[in-house]
C-alpha cells in the first residue's frame, strides 16, 4: 500500500507521491513505477546536478534485524542527494529492549526526520510503523512479507539491460516457495504484462498457488513449471537465481540430490543466450559460481547500483524535493 497520512489510493498520473508511505508496491500505479525508473536513469546520468536535491533533509534507518546491503543502500541514497542519516542497525541498539513499541518509536522518530526506512523481522511491522508516523515510511523488508525496493531494483536492472520490462521470458530458479523477492517480482511484472515466466524448482519448493493464480489472471502473461535449469536456460532473456535452502527440506538426501542442479556455472552459461541477464537478490551462497561474475551477462552487482538509484528516486519523491533539470515523463510514455 502506498498511502499518505491524509490520502487515498495512488495517483495514476505518476506524480502524487509526496508525503506517502511505501509499504508494498500493490497500490503504486504502473505510471508511478515508470516515473521512478525514469528518475533513476536521470539521477545516474546527472550525479553532480542532483547532489544537493535533499539538502537539509534527514533519513532515519530503523533496522530491527541485521542488514548490510539494504541499509547502506538507503543511507547512501540520501547522502548522495545531500541529506543526512540517523538510525540504528539491530534491535539491541533500540529502545525496544526497554519495551518500547514500534508505534511509539515512530511517533518519536518522525519528529526528528523527514523520511523513515524500516526493516523488521515481523510481517506487518512496516504497516504499523506507517500508521504511527507523521512522515513517509518506506518498507525495507518485513519478515517474509514485502521488500518493495528490491523489486524496484530488479525492474531498473531489466530496464537498463533491455530498455523495457515487458515482452520478456523470465526464468526464476531455486526456492520459489519462500522467496519473497520472487513473488513480488512476478506480481509486479504481471501488472505490466507480456511476460512469460519459466518457474524452475524442485517439487518441494514450487511456486505457491496464489502466485500462479496471479499469473493466470493476467491475459498477456503465461508460465511453465520445470525442474531442470539446463533444459530451459537457452530460452530465457532473464534468469533470476535464488538459493535452495537446506533448512526447507525434511530429508537431507533430497537436498543433496537437488542442490547442485541449481548451481549456475560457466557450463550452464554456455547454453544461454548471448544477452541473457542473470539477476540475484543477494546474498548468494553457492548457487552462482564466482567464475560467472566475469561474464558480461552477470547483472547482480548492477542490481545493487540500481537499487541505490531507485531509492534515491523514491526518497526524493516522497519528501517532495524536485531533481534539478529533471523532466517528468509525458502522459503517453507513462501508459506504454
């Protein structure tokens, strides 16, 4: 849900994000997402021009569980826009150890800052925070529920690699049962349409029914479910890798049997298209061999950069600071 303290749904024109919370992408219009993608591209090409956009602003990063990439990305985004950052990383550093509620923390912190990024191990925590805060709250991950800015980073990487986020064959490989980034990406791409999903997983980690239902409810999207990566990798424009997690298996023999099936290495890359993009939400363990890092098709570290750029676009949008020299998309471009 994107909802400001005094607002209803998302503004379909692509603007109207000032003062709004970003708890999930569900209520962010496709026009607003396209505008954020456009802003991120502008920011990347005009780093110096935008360096003072949020001067005088303060971001609070309230991270109740450990995170390196996401927290540093949010903080770097605000610093590159000329703002400042306060916050904590780990519940043991917060007043929660004294029994303070999330709502009270947000009621307090929102007196200090202009925008809050929150990560919490419990699902729904970001929504609770948004209801208590008087400034925009951005969800940086709540349990296994939502991680909207990761999906924005994924979309920006597709846009960067292909110049579009539609008319693609997207393979998603590994843990498709519990992977929140996979579910969010599928659901968001379905809103834009014209995507064929190839769902690659062991039977134990298949895509949940509610995600399949979402694909089937979209007239222009389709899917195929397979177990073997090598048999389909040559058909893919995008391969989104996730980790097959040992703790998800009741039988260790099943895990050991399947584990190596989903390791992407140079041999499997030989079967892929010359321009296929390999994405991964990170951190990786062993599901992508280090040797693949040198392949120009490896886009997962590019995702990290794009995540920072999208957070710059998002932070500046919700606090209402305009990027110097930026020209918004025309209405006809928002509806492509």
